[in-house]
C-alpha cells in the first residue's frame, strides 16, 4: 500500500525557494571567486547544481560546483549494507582557503552533515563551510544548524520528508509522507 503523501512544495515553489536561497547566499558572499558549492550526493548534488546556476547568473564566470559522496563516512554504513555502493566525489579543484556552501536536500538528525564535514576536511581546509538545506525537518541528534534554510518543518519521527527531483526521473516536489515506504 502506498504511503499517505502531502505536498509541502511543488515545482514552482522549489524554484522560488532556490532563488531566495541564492539571494541570501549572495548577500553574504559579495565575491564569488572563492565560493564553491558542494552538494551531498544524491539530492543535494542536484540542488547544488541548480543553486550554482542561480548564484552564477550575473557572475563573469560560472560558479564552481562539486559533488560529495559520504557513504564511507556515515556512522551507520555497516548497518545499511556490508557492501555499500560508493559514489564518486567530484570537487572542482582545491577547497583550501575557499568558502564552501554545502548543500543537502533534507536536514534531519544531522548525521549526514557530520559525515559530509568529515569527508570535506579529508579534501582540504576550507576557510569556511556553510550549510544550505532545502528542508529542515527538525529532530536533530547532533548540534548541526543550517545557515540557509528553504523550508522549516517540525515533524514527528514517523513522518518522512522526501524530495523528488526531475534529475531523478520524478516531478519536482517535496512530500511529507506517512506509512511504510512504497516498494513496487
């Protein structure tokens, strides 16, 4: 039986939210030369690309965008699968002394972001790391706080927030779901 689903953001609202996040980031980063946008694979990577396009619209050169795979940095990877599928991390050069905006789709416990911070530090020493999330759903287990938030929710643990994106073959939407995940 499919889960019960409420749409929190539709495609147009996701785009408007990314526009607002880009404006907030640009207000804090007057010089985009030292700015690198890095998305956490998978949803965060797609959102990072979209955000970088919006951030770099008026820039003389495209913003640098990277993708970070955190699979082996997760504190639960042995519980999930003893043979994890590790994706490729792709950074656009050195992140030493750069200002990094780390992008993720949903912030929940903070464990994914903790793993991402560990992974980033293995690649260099950024001047600063900021966190941008499309949805902060509450329920933190670690002291992680985003710098840029698209939508804040306060949901009980039994509810899930799923971000569906066209890059993943779905219509763009943020859904709040209850019930067992549907597995066709």
